[in-house]
C-alpha cells in the first residue's frame, strides 16, 4: 500500500457555522382572543461544523480541495411557542489520529482517536429567545424577542498523526523501506538516497496464530530534524502515535552503532522528550555482511536495550525481530 501523493497529512480549512434563528415576538390571537399574551417560540441553533472519526480512512486527501465548509442557519421561532428548526450540522469524517488546531495561534483544540467520535470544530450560533421569556408582572405583553447569535467563520488546521504499533526510526538508507517490503505487504519505494520515503508507508506484519500488527516507515531522520531541517517536524509528528520504536542502524555505519543510536535518540528527545518513554528495540541491519567473529565484537559496545542482528535481503533474524516487537507491543 504505497500511498505516494494520495497521502495527505495536513489541510487548512475555513469552517463557517450557522447563525442561530431569531426568537419570535408573536402575541397570541384567535377567534376568542383579541389581545392574548406573548407566545413567540425560540429560534433554532445554527449548524455546527463537526469532525467525526472514521477508522476506514487513513489520509486527509478528501478534504484537501474542500477549502470552505458551511453549516446551515437555524430557523426563526414561530407562534404558539414553536421552536425553530436547528440548522443542519456539517460533519467531516477524518482518520483516527487527526489533530485540530487554531490556524492563528497554533493551539491544539482536540484530537480524534476513536471510531465514531464526534467533536465540534466550529460552534453554531445560539437561537434567540421568544418573547414569552420576557413576560413579567409589570410587562405582560413584551413585543420584542432576542435575535439569534451569529455563527462563526474560522480557519482551522487539521493534522494527521499516523497510528501504528511500530514506528521505524533511522537515518536515510538504514534499510527501513526494505524491511517493510519484506515483512509486510507494503510496496514502498526503495532507494539509497535521503528522503526516498517522503510520506509514511504503512504495512501489516503477520505474526503467529493469525495475529498481526501495523508497522510504519517514516521519512528518515537527519541530524537537526528537531530544528525543522529536512522534513523535520512533519515526520517526527508521526512517531508520537507509535507504541513501540524500532531503531535501525546499519552494520556498515561509519560511526559506531552506539553513537548512531544516541544521535537518533537525541533528535527524538529534542523534539519531544516523552517519546523516550516508549519501548525501544534496536535492529542492526545489513547483518548478512558480518561473520560470527565481527558480530561478537560489535555486541561488546551495543547500547543497553533489546537488540537483534537482521538482514532483510537474506531473511536473517526476522522471526526473532517479530518476537521482540510482539512482546514489546503487548507489554
């Protein structure tokens, strides 16, 4: 499932909620009553703009070209205390992991995490009160009612954080796309230059007994990603939603394995120190180049966390890797 240009994780939309309907200032009249009291009903609420979680969606593509979302106005109140109809809400379905932000301040308003969950993005105006609310012993026939409250027009930003069980963390060409293409049904683009993976690729990994988990390959970190270099923040945002981080360092790195792991770690920490509390596993990739002696030598100076030597091409160490990941996800 290579998403390519269909993967959209950021949209800016203008939501306009409906005005509330006006209250009615009607006075009761019928055959028997020439001068009745106030019986004007309340106006209906203006329509909200609402976000609704949909587990079947995985991109914001369907909202990319929908710049303006307009909800219906509420109807005015009527005679005989009839309340006006509420304006129809405008409901936008979004993938789980969608975060709504104010476009001016950047403040996070809320996040949609469950299927069917609904949250109001732009609130409709309240309906005005009818004249019967204003009746008093001294003013028994008020000839006025409240107007409805105006709706709001606001620009909002929607951002998507991919929900996956395992997020792959490593520099470009650490072998992340290759691993994903070998142990899942995903078909990512594979190249050995930085930023082959511009968008997250998701794949489902089959495990024993018909179980499975989701793995996401995210654009490679480069030093300084946390300062917004390269694809920086846009990519790091996706890591926040993964429950286990799989660090991938190639056996032929020009630094030591430990050094490269620590650089990756410091990038994550600079962006969001809470990421360091997630379960971490280290995969030393391209291990088909190593003999037992070299492997033993490398083990002496590895960082302290569960690790496995793997080769996606030679299918080496993949069952052990799946075991480690499954255990970490379910702890």
